[in-house]
């Protein structure tokens, strides 16, 4: 006797779907390997000409200020808020400004806070966030190459006669060019056109006037906790020292590295204290004066 077993239609459909799924799964490529968060993106790579472009607008800044800018640029997400705070508190100086920075429990990295006395510098960085982020990424990934780019441009400015010691800065020429403030407590912001100072002078052009030094900021002992007075470059070993400690934040450890600032407390955004100072944003005239390298024009009396 012949016995025939007939599979029900719903059950047959389920078996067929399971078979297809098994075949598809077997043919699917394996999932990509997982990496630690800090290894998800490869480090950027900038050729020398791109590094020259990135640093040309700040290459002739005094070493202490340049070091602070490099460090702060590695926190681009904090720059715009810091620029706004600096703009609104620009009328505070010296001890009053240092006290305000501490009292407001600001949540930004101390390297960013170090630039609060320089609203024009933070304004420059906040106004061109693409440049700021590239600069920070380059410094994280290629610190020695970034420092070499600064030296290339400084030597060009020296060779063309634009960069020399004057009453505001001391220029130490040699294998590596240092630019130091003549008065360590007064940091001058040079104003120059990169297309002029890093190129052969035109006939009849007075190279001595290619860089302006009429705008500066007084930085006293109250700002020592943020590294002022003990930040510098060791150009020969490609090292940067902030707050008298080597800056070792890199692309690989950027999410975990914490630079030592013994006397600067770090606050979470939620711990920010209520604002206790008047907010007096600079006028456009004041901002324009700073951007063009003119002496500070204070309109709030």
C-alpha cells in the first residue's frame, strides 16, 4: 500500500522561507570589525603646502600666544561659545577678568579659557570654523610637521626682511626662529598680509612696515594658572609646553588625554554658575579695530 504524506501549504511556505534565508545569510559578507571609538576615523594627512596655508595667518605670532592657539584649536566645538563670552566680557582686564573666568565656572578646556583675554583671536577662530578645525586636526595628527611649517614661513619672512626685532618683539634667528614678547606681560598681536610678508618684496616696498604691532594685551600673574608665562616651544625637539608641561594630546588619545592645569578647576556644562557680570558686547567699530591691527578702541566707558 502506498502512503503519501502531504505537507500543509502554510507549513511548506515557512520551510521554503527558512531555506532561502539560510542561503542568503550564508552568502552575505561578514559584518565589519568594530574598533574603539578613538580609532574609528583615521588621522588626517596634510601635505606641506596645506600646512603652510593653515599656519600662515598665525606663523608670526609670538611663541607663547601661538602655542595657546594650537592647543585651543584642538577643541573646535568650544571655540564659538568662548568667543561669545570673550566678546561680552571684553571690558574686563587683568585680575578682574581672571576672577570672572573662575567665578563663572566655565566648562571649556583650560587651553580655550587661556584665550579669553584675546577676544580678537577667538573671533578670528570662530569666524572661520573650517580653518580652526583643520588647524586643530593637523596639530593633533602632525604636530612636528605643523611646527616645521611655522619655521618655513618665519624663515621666509626673515629672508625677505619683514621679520626683525623691534620694541614689541624679540626675534631670535638661527636654525629655528623664536618670536618672543619684549615685555613678557604684554602679548602683541602682529597684523600682516601673508601674501606680502612671505613673498619677495615688490620694488620700492618698505619691508619694515609690512607687519604692524599696535595691538596687544596685558597678561599679568593672575593668568599663570592657564599657562601664561610658562608656555613655549622646543623647536629642535618638536615639543610644545603649555603650563610648563609638554602638550601630549594627539589624534590617537584626543578623547582621553587630560593636560595638567593644577590651579584651574574643570566644570561640566551643568555646573556653570549664573552670570554675575554685565554683558557688553564689542561694537562693530571695536571689532574692526582689532581685526585690522589697530590699537584697542574701547567705546564702553
